[in-house]
C-alpha cells in the first residue's frame, strides 16, 4: 500500500505536497486546540513536533517516500492525541 501511495505521490508531486500541507496543518490545529483545551502542553508539543516535521519536509520538497511517511506518521500521532484528549 505504501508503494502505491509513493508512486501516486511521485506522479502528482506538487499537488500532493499541497494536499499534505493542507491536511497536515488542519490536523495539527485541531490537535493543538484539543490539547490546549485539556491544558496538556506536553501532548501539544509532541503533536506539533510531528506536524512541523511534516510541513518542513513538504516545503523543502523532500523525496516522495519521505513525504508520504512523515505525513502518515504525523496524521497517526495527531489522531491519537486528539483521541486521548477527547476521552480524558
């Protein structure tokens, strides 16, 4: 599955960069808002570190393989933090 996503990202490289930046920023914002709502600065900092890594690599136009993996990692971390802060 990751190889198919790598190939798809390679074909539409600049379009996927814009999608990764948009979705990554939105998820990072939602995560930061939910973490701040619970006054949990550690989780917010952790989530923002992954979000910023994703955004920096996208802006630097890293290889497609890196972009896909950092985007998915950022998305997974942000969703987990959102779920943790929602349930506590």
